[in-house]
């Protein structure tokens, strides 16, 4: 077993009830979620957030050797915490706005454009992306730049497996991602709090790292809209803002792409955004964090370099000045 998963008290039972006991493999897991597999533009049934997804324990086991599981003894946050304390400015800047308003977003059909320095480019249906992969579970720490954290059992597949499909050329030094721009269903986009669409990016070696993960589910269930359905990125060693939601565009680039938060406030948010307790944000320390769900008197916990994934990822930044490239 990769992670020691604590027993959940019946009182805490949420959609997670069957989850911890169920380790079944199901190819084409989205079918189980009520998704008719179809090409771009074809009529597809929307999957309902919270319906069961299945994932591959075989694939999850293959990660055992890779991740030394810094969260081994940490209790995953509950479904309710993970789905009701969100950052998703397309639906408002309040932590409960996404849960309140993201339900109106239509996540099917969902098409994704792939462009730039790759042999295979064009428009693809979400199902074209997800179908070939066995989904797996990753219980990752998640650290927001605002100094709170959670432990979250995501379901998805390695980003590298997706990107390799497009055969990036040797000029592909970075990969950029855009969120959907649809102000009719994303009320926050009618307000210029950020430059829309939300954009993020990774250096190509970061993107190809086995810990970089594309997420379609949570707690073995279809990903709720407020957490970035139908497809969002999770980069567990970086601050949460790198983990872009509702992705509709992927571009391989030679130059470092502009990213939303680093453009909005370049002194506060860098392109790299690796979790680093020794580099404070200009307005607050990053040395400690508050685990969502802990009682108010609970002491804050130390933030770990690279969010606890240093053994796995520090090598990506060998020789780099991490104060300069924050
Ligand atoms: N498109 C988009 N992606 C986004 C954000 C956003 O506002 N818009 N917020 C980011 C931030 S700051 C955080 S902390 C995480 C929150 O993810 P969660 O709500 O699933 O915990 O999403 C990130 N991805
Ligand atoms: Mo964040």
C-alpha cells in the first residue's frame, strides 16, 4: 500500500463511504460516470459530479516506488472540506462562491485545443484524451500560496502520458494551459479581477515529471465543477495557483508563457511557484500552514520544501537560485 489510509468514522461519511474500500480497476472509467464516449461535437450526456469513478490500483501501486509519501500519516480532508473551500475566481473571489455558483457550468461536450511545438495538434474531445488512460488515485498534499493546505485524494492520470501523445518537438521548452472563457456561465469573468482566461504554464521537464497529474475525479467520484471539472491540473510541489482548472487549451512553446498570477502581481507570484518555506511572500511568511479542518486552537504546521516532494522533484531545479526563480 502506498499510503496508510485512516479508517473513516461513520459520522464523517460523505460520498467517500465506498471509496476507501473500493480498489477496483475499470477501463473506460468515465463510462461508469455516465459519460457517453463520443467525438467532439457529438451529443454526450453530462456526467454528474459526485458519481463513482473507478481507478486502477495497479497504476497506483506503480507510484509507490516513486513517491515517498510525505503524507503517509496525514488524514485526507473530507469531501465537504475539499468541495466547499475553493479558489476559483471565475465564480467569485470568496471561498464558498465556487460551490455556490460553479454548478451552472456545462462541462459536456468539452473540447480541448492543442497547438504549438508538437507534431500532433488540433481540436480534441475530452473523451479522446481520457479514454486511453487507466485512471489512478493520488493522495497529494495541496498547499495554497495563502498558507492553507489540505490532503486530497485525486483521481486522474499523469500529465506526461497526455502530453507525449502530441509528440512535442525539441523546440517545446514549455507547455501553457488556458481555462475556459465563458462569462455567460462563469460570472466572475464579467469582473476584471484577473486577466481572463486564467492561464498557467510549466517548463516541459516539470510537465513531464511523473508527479504532475491531470485530474478528472475526487474521492473516486466525478470531479465537482468547483474543483475544476472536467479536467484540471495538479502540480503537488507548487503553490495551488499553478493547478489550473477547466482546461480548454494546451500550447507547447519555445518561450516561457505568461501566467495569470505572475502577470497580475510579478513581485508576489513567480512563474515557478515551488512551495518554499524559506522564501516569504512579500506580505506573509510561507514557513507554516493551516490545515483546513483543524480546530482553531490547533497549531499551524511547518511547510516543507517542495511541499514534501523534494526527494522527487528537487533535481529539476539543481543549480537554480530559488529566491530569484520563486
Ligand atoms: N481557472 C482557475 N484555476 C485555478 C484558480 C482559479 O481561480 N481559476 N485558482 C487556483 C488556486 S489559487 C488554488 S489554491 C486552486 C484551488 O483548487 P481547489 O479549489 O480544487 O482546492 O485552484 C487553482 N486553479
Ligand atoms: Mo491558491
